[in-house]
């Protein structure tokens, strides 16, 4: 559940976060008007399976029993306080502006952006504070209803004014994501590295592979192949000469996005650390049985054994390479 004594923030059309829970644990004094927002409740709606109600006969295909999580809505009920009627009206207007569906800054993400909050948890061994800073990726599901009616605007000039509003969001995925990204270093000797996922949902990783030795800047002079096994699922990629390493101005790395199931050339400009990612699926060896794995929650594993990742490297003659390259894997825990 969400800690309503902590901030609740949503990205506005300008990209800045607006805290819609600024009034917390306040003792109201009739002669001291207050100004701000207070979240009264946060509701994560139900999500129904897609697949079990497939109209096809079961004999016509094996996929009729597949189940996927369908659309999930989220509602946030907010009380709004204003020291004056004008102050109250301005705060209502700020919330309405915030709820635009696809503002220009978020066109590339179809209007989806982060709603941040703090989760309460009883898992004190992994989260000693009993709290997890988290977020959901959401888009306004409707422009909020506002009503100009004196009976709905309580208050007076002496004590201030207040009203209520309900914000509705469509969740891009049904998860509450940890705001903290977990990372681990991975060598290329085939040694398994444990990956702990303390969330309740599977985590999708990103893996960045790069050269690790110093000296004169150089890229690979011949084919180098990586066999990556994530939680028992293998993925094999083969890089031609000149695709990983560095030169005087740039670093050339390989980025694997397990969520989108995409391989990128990831080029970083040394002078500014600016990164450009270019899609390159040709690196995947299709006939190798290559698949994209995930990191299951520890609770889903037998005897709570964690997920693992291991990497083996070979040259063009399938001779093992054990030095000169390394990888960093990152993942984000999530809860339903």
C-alpha cells in the first residue's frame, strides 16, 4: 500500500514533477488558511486476464489457455486547499493542465509518464526503512471533472477554501516499479552471478557489454561472440570486427534490452558522456535457439534460489576468450 504521509508526484507537461500531497498531518486552525493538496486515497483497479475467454475451440490451438494481464486503471482522490478563492481556482487549474493526454514533451512515449509515491513494506530484511520509493508509468485516462458550485467549494475568506477532485490514469503496465535500479557486474568466464529480485513481478534486464582493458584505444579486430544465459535462457550474439571497444573520441558498446527484446549499438561520446543507441538485430544468431530471459522473483524460485546470469565469449574460431570484456546488468524490481 502507499504511504499517504509521503509525497505523491506526477510529471507535468513541462517535465517537472508536481507534488499533489503537500498537506500532510496538519491540524486545521479555523483562522489559519492553508494552501496545497492532500491525497485522500489511491486505488489500483482490478486487472482481468486476457486469453482465458478466447472464443476459439481448444483443439484449434495451444495458445487459447495463455493468460495476459489486461488494462489496469488507477484513481487518485485529491483534496485541494486554497488560502483564497483565487488560490483554490489556480490549484484546480494546475491539476487539470497536468492531466493533458499527450503533451508535446511526452509525444515519444504516447503521453505516458511517471507517477511517483512511497510504498510501505513488511520486508524489513531487504528494505530496512519499511518503505520503497516507487512509481507507475501512467497516462491520464480522462480530463478530471470540475464543477463550479458554491456547495462544493467549502470555506470562507477567514479560514480558506477547499474542494475535491478525482484523477484517473491508465497504467502502461500493471506494476509499481522501484525507483532504485539494481546493478551487478558480470565477467565473461561463465561464472554465474546471482540476481536477487525482491519484487512480486518478473524483472526485465538491460545488459551493457564493453571492453574493459585500457591502453591504446582500439575496437575488436575480429569476430567476437557472446553466449549469455539469463535465468537458464540462452542468447547468442556475434559481433563483426570494429563493433566493440573505443577510439579517441567514442566508446562502442552493445546494449541488450530484455524488456523490448532488442539489441543496440550503444555509442558514448567521451567528451560529454552522451549516448546514442542504434538498433542492430543482425547480431543475434537466429539458429542458436537465442531467446530473451527474465529475472523471476526470489519467492517464485525453488527454495528461494535467485536467478543467475553467466556469459561466455569466443573468437571467430570458437576459441574461448576470458579477458578484455565485461558486462553490467541492471534491473528494476516491481510489484503488482
